C-alpha cells in the first residue's frame, strides 16, 4: 500500500471511530470522551488497525490548542483579572500541595530516587485540560462557579509546565543546572510580545481581510493566528495551549471574535475527538498487563489523593460541598503535559525509560476513568443546586441578537439600549463596524446566514432575534435558518417593501415592519400640519391610514396583492382642504400609475 493510501486509510479509521463511538456512548449516558477513548483502544491495541498512536497524538494536540483559543475568546482581560485569586491562589496551592504529596508517595514506593520522585509527583499533579473542558462543555457547565474554578486550576497547571521542564534540567546532573532565569525571561518576553501583537496588529489584520469579503481568507487567518501564537509560545518554552489561550484573550474584545469562534469550532471539535482517540491508541496493553498489580494500586491511590486535596482546598477557599465534589471528581486524572514531562525525564538520567512508560500508562488510564468518575460524583452531592455565573463579557447571553446594523437597525438599537436592554449586534460590513466603533458602538463581524456564527453570537440565550439586513434574499435566508434551528426565539424583521411584508407574514414571523412606513406616515402628517390642519387632526388621519394599511395587509396575505384596493385613497377626501391649493391638479388619473415598485410599498 502506498503512503497516500495508508494515510487515507488511517484518516477513515479515525473519523469512522468517532462517528460510531460518540453517538453510542452519548446515548448510554457515558459521554463522548469515553466513547472516543474506547474507539482508540479498539482500533489500536486490540485490532492493530493503527500503530502510530503517539504520532497521531502530536498532531491531534492541536485540538487542545483550538479549545484553549475559544476559551480565551470568552474571557476579556478584565474577567481574567477577576479570576486571578483562583488562578494564582487556588491553582498554585493545588499544584504545590498535590505535587508534594505524590512525590512522597512515589519516594515511599521505592521505585524512584528523590529526583525522579519529584518529577513523577509534580507530573501526576497536573490534570487534563482537554478531558476536563470537554466534560464541562458536554454538561453545559463552563459558566458555572465550579466550572470557572476548575478552569482556573487548569490554567495555572499550563503555566506550571515551564518551571517543571526547567526543573528537569536542574535535577539532571548530567546536563548541569541550565539557565532557568534566562528561560523565565524569554517566556515573559514572549508573553509581552503576544500582548503587543494582539493589541495593535490582530484587529487591523482582520479588518483588512474582512473588507475583501473573502471568507476563506478569514478562516485561513484564524488558523494562522491560533497556530502562530501557539508556536511562538512553544519556542519560548511555554505550552502551545497557553499561546493559543493568550491569543484568544487578546481578541476577546475584538469585533471579530464571534466570526473567529465560528470558523475555529469545526476544527476544534474534530481534532479534539481525534486527540481522545489517539490517547486510546497510545494505551500500551502489554505495559498494563506486565505491571497490572502496580497500576491497579497506583491509579486509584493517585486519583484519590488528588481528589481529597482538591476537595479540601476548594472548601477552604469558599466552594460549597457540591461544587468541591464536582471539581474533585473532575480533576483527579493525569494530564497530557505529563506525557511531555515523563518522556523528557526518561530521556535524561532522572528515571528509567520503563518507569516513564509506566507513568504514561497510569496517566492514560486515569484519563479513561475520569468520565466515569464525574458520573459517580452525584452520589456524594447533597441536593442539586446548579449555580450559573453571570457572563460579564459583551456579546454572549444578551436578550436581543440584532443581525445587520443598517440605518434602520441603528435607530432601533437606540430604543433598546435606552430601555436598558443588552443587545448583541453582528454585521458583515467591516467599514460599518469601523465607523460604528468611532461613535462608541461595539458591533461584531459575523455572517447571520451561518448557523455557527449565530450560535457563537449567543442566539441560544437570545429572547428576540432582530433581522435588519438590507437585502431581501439575505433576510429570508436568516429567517428560515432561525425558524428551523431556533424555533423558540422570536423573530422581529425589517421588510424591504409591502410584497416582502406579505411574504414574511406567510412565514409567520412574530413582527415585521417596512422601514418606510413610519417615516412616510410622519412625513405626511407634518405636511398636513404645514397646510393648516391641526396637529390632532393630522394625527387622527395618520392613525386611520395605519389601520387601513394593516387591514389591507391582512387581506393581501390570504387573497393576494390586489386585495383591499378600495381602502386606498386615490382622490382628496371631502370636505375641501382648509387651505386652497395654488394650482389645480387632475386627480382623475392614478398618480402611482407605471410605478410598480411604489405600488408594492403602498
């Protein structure tokens, strides 16, 4: 079999495993993560369909990178600053205390010396960001208090990988003490460079690309930013996931974040699924079998020790019993960064390669047990009180999602904002976004005809979707999409003309309005007043026209455009106007004859 065919076959196996396992395990209530793991074990160690699980794992780690980027998009720097106590307080305490406890257990076991025990203990203290965040997303718990505290600990663990890798150089007497201060300085410099680029380069870059209208270029730019930032951080000694997270945070306040999230999400989902399958592929059944007794004892001891320490720390820092239990059962596993640490330690003189392989097997098995553990957590909870955090970043969870920021939408948004309602606005015009920002408006770049963009813009939480797009065909496409996938959201739609209003009523939208109706009524009233009619009389005439227009529309919806012609005024109403006209006009002819567009809007 040629190399391209082999690659094609491997891809089919991976995708097929995801397609088959995810629905089955989801239906069984075990979660998609465990399904992907099971698929990897079946494809790899059992049937030997794939043998290069480690190589696939290296590529699939991009799924973790994309996941961290999307999480970063959801966190403004101000929100991240509010979480600093959980990140650097709770997170640091968890890594240090858990690392010391597991170091002691490793040293007591007699399998390692004190140097290897330190690496083993702190490596096992790290948890899996991919597993934990996927479980939180599947359960819809990312925004809960316990979800945010879990994420804070995971974020600090990603930061801790830098000093832990430096620690290997320090402890490895064969390589000397290294230069940890220089490494730390390089890491700080790389973070600073990321912040500067995110603040001054990324938004202008997306403005230029968006103005061209080339959607594929936007997708390519999104992938370039994520992978470029990840590579930069990796070159500086930090994790790739940390680089992607920082890029996301830098773009959290950008007008393009919803579009970026929608573009990245499909890649994130597929690669993360392949990552979990690759973990199953890399599970060495022979190592598990040869060291079955050691693993059967070590895995539950490590997970129990981590869970107890995490529970105690969460309780001491303000979490209630239920939240502490959830976090303790969510984060007891080893993490993907443990693979890196143990492989590096095995390549040095800190531990034998066989012991490094054993530790990797322990981490992998603990990952596989995590979804089951989160299900068992409910047995230890007292009552079910799910507390959701208030989102403090713009653009998610607003009551109103406005699609299109035309002249019509701009006026409507003023009413909504003056009424104290939060509004998320998306538009496809980069120029309009730039102009609106100069007046203090925050609108986001996004195509309302795409379901993924609507979801990223918070349509799941919106009570009303306001469609203010300018082209009829675009408006109709958005209406059909929202009605098909989000039937509970109310649709308020700006119509192009009378014919469009009739079509929208046939689609059963909740409210529609021609953009020229109200302005035409007011214009006519003011003209009557200028001709000498009182303001009250002009208002009554305007209301009569409004009622007639509504009655005609109701008839036209069922009987066609020609219905209700008798309700139109084609000649002046008697009595004669109070002010005599300066010239005689012939009203015997229809003034709108030959103007089909105008008639469609009457």
